C-alpha cells in the first residue's frame, strides 16, 4: 500500500479545491538529491603487503523510466516542442508576431513562448523557463517575473505588463527588453514618471497609437492608469484608487465622472473604439468614454455573480478575465478568474450595437459554491467541441485573426492554447496537453481521475485507487483498464450497499486484507468503510457524520477526519 496523503496540505473538513486569482501565483518547485558515498577498509598484517588494486566501482544502475500507467499526463509544465508535447505553466497574454506565430506570456514559466499558429510547435522566445527576475537585455538574457498581457504597435514594439514587478516593460523589434514605467518592486499606488510610477497589480493594457498612450488596468488599486509612452508619465485616468494598507476600502461599481467612478476588479481593457475604452471587471463590462470623461456599465449586475445572457443589467458574469474586439462589432469575453470551477469558465460575446450578450462556448451555472461560499460555480474542465460541449479552466486572453474569423485563447488553468472558429464555434486545442480530469473508466489512455490519493495492490497485480474528489474507488488491471469498484461520481454522502449505489465523502486511502476485502478511509464521513470482493460496501468502524475521539467496538468508535491506514502483518488495521 502506498499513501500520498502528505503530498498536499489541505483543509481537514472540506474537499480540496485549488484557486488562482488575478495574479496567478507562481508555481514553486523544490528538488532534493541524496549522495551516498561508500568506503571500504582492509585488515592488517605483520608484514607489509603489496598494495591491492582498488575494487572496480559497482556499475551505476540505469535510471528506471517513469511513465503514465492510467489517466492523463497533461497539465502545467515548461516543455517546448510540437503542440501535442508542449507544456505551459499559466499562459495569460497572447499576441501575433506578424510572421504566423503567436507570442504567449507564460506567467508561471517566467517566459514568453512562441507558438506556430498553424502547427502548435512551441519554443521559448524570451526569458528562461522557470527563472524569475527583472533583468533587461537581449531576449535570451532578459528575465521576467509574471507577465500578464501584451500589445504590439505597428512599428513592431511590444508592451507588456509585469504583474509581480508592478510595471510595464517593452521589447523592441530588435529583441531588446527594457523597462518603461514602474517595475521597481515597490508595488503600491503612485503616479509619476518612469520608475517613480507605482502599480499594485497591473494586468490588462491597450494601446492608443494615435495619441501615444498606453491604458493599464491596475487590478488591486481598482483604477485605470494612463502612460504617456514618449514621456513615461503615468496618471490615474479613472477610478477612486485603493491605497496600500487601506482596510476600509470596499471595491464597488459606481458609474459617473472619471474622478468619482469606481471599479471592482478591473482585469482587462481594450480600445479605444470610437473614443471609448471597454474594461472587464469581475462581474461587469464598463465603458470609459474618453471624450465625455464618463464611466458607465454596459452589461452585468454590480456585486452579483452568476450566469445569464441578455442585455444590460439582465446579464450575469462570474469573474471576467479577458476582452477582445472580434472585428465584427462584438466584444469577446472570457470568464475564468479562478480555477476548479470557481467561476464562469465560458466564452461569451457582447454585440456593441444592441448590447446583447450570448454564450459562444462552455456551459455556465447558477449553482452556489458549497465549498468556499459566496460564489457561483461554473462547469469547468477540458473538452474541445462546439457550444455547450466545450469545457474551459481559466480562459484568459484572446488574439483575434479578423481575416480568418479565428480567435486564439490562452487558458491558464488547463495550461493550453485553444483555437476558436468564430463562424462555426468549433473549439480545438492548438498547443499544450490539457489534464483529463473526470471519472472516465476504460483503457488507460482514455481514463480520467479527480485527485487520486491512496492506492494498494492485490496478488493478481490489480491496483486499487482512492479517487478522492470523485468519491470513487477505482480498479486498474495490469493491462491498464480502469473500472469503478464502488461509489457514484461527484456524489458526496454515506450510503452503504452495492458498490454502484454506495457513496463516499472524500475517500483518501485504502488497504487490502488476505481475504480480498478493501478498507477505505472515508475522510469527511469520519469512518472506515469496508468493500467485500463482491462489491458490497459497509461501515466498518466509526460513526458516520459524527467526528470525535472514542475507542471501543467499531460501531461506537469515533474518528475525526481519518487520513491513512495500513494493514499490519498481524492482520490488524492501523
């Protein structure tokens, strides 16, 4: 029996759910190496002996290959190569390079990746994979912290926000990275020139080439900032700023003049279109009119998250992240501010003429999030297709090819790049390998799990797995065929009986006895369950739903979130 319980730290009384917010946390990795040095000694003799040749070193065993036995090996990572091999960390911003490639800001990889728009072939274009810093210089030597979004000028100059450094950097057509404003690490709020301008969490940006301005959405200060490219002067264009350490500030949505308007989580900004900027906030789309200096709400209901198409205040959004103009009078909108279903996980369209919002891909939901509370769950995952059959996990930024009516979309949660045909609605994966998360039985390559934890092996070589978040006990044959032994996928509860009708609540570990009985740690039911060889489930020890500490016979004993168990050589469970 192998137990993976200590691999993750998580709450003891609820299912584990990872959450990524506006500035996606960098993935941390730690490596350890153990060096073993062997020494030998010889005996003594009364007469000196001729020195012996040292024994030949033992041959170093070849490293054993580790491969996927069942399920998907997709998800985040830093690997260049063909589209179906490449791995991304957390791709966010995306633009065209003018040569048939996409440039992708990979926030977790600390680099800008280049993706062939036709084949998905991926390489590192700027920065060093996994190496964080704030170093300006040539593409291969420059270092980044957390690039969020990018725009490209007609002269080839690229502008990009670095969320962690708190500023805007540039990449020249000759491939030199430099700092335009901020990026001193002094994250906060301050208007000024060059490095004297401070940002708390700059995320979205858009370029007004005619005026020579960049507009930046500063997420944590809840403002829209304007940067004069020629002078590097930064001012607050619209919004009442939230200052560092200001505990009484409550982000809200208030329309009105630039000086008194308020934004709630401005993540992205596009335009200007006919003198108007459009801003993506958590649950609204706002219009910033540069001529009248007024802010108005175009769609969505302030402080109300959910999922509903319609017009104006009828619309419900859930963590809007990305905006793009499709070249046909529509705004493309992505909702994916957090992962694991904790937001919309859809792509929608807003008709600028009529104000009508429609869902293009993905399936929204009005289900309340029972784990974290106060939010609405989306229906996330990874699935290509059309319309409601598509599943996203943190869709972020768009790059639109108006000549082909195609949109490319970064997807931070699945760590992939998607391609969407705006005429047919077909969504495909261009580069990266999405994690196949779910409860799918069958051949190894098609099977899917949801947080598999403990596992054990029987005498015939079958592997039994506690598939925690699915609430299932799974079996994998030596040939890799996956089946479900007991439980109902996604149904939390405590029901004994035949395997197909039984339910668990976060089964995390299991053990097997000599008679072929499986014993399961059922964490949130606070008990130990038993599955006989014919698949019948019963409660072996503990009082379901009654955490506590009590020794005694199984039916009266009490546990509190039991985690692991092992079958001892004496036949007892520990």
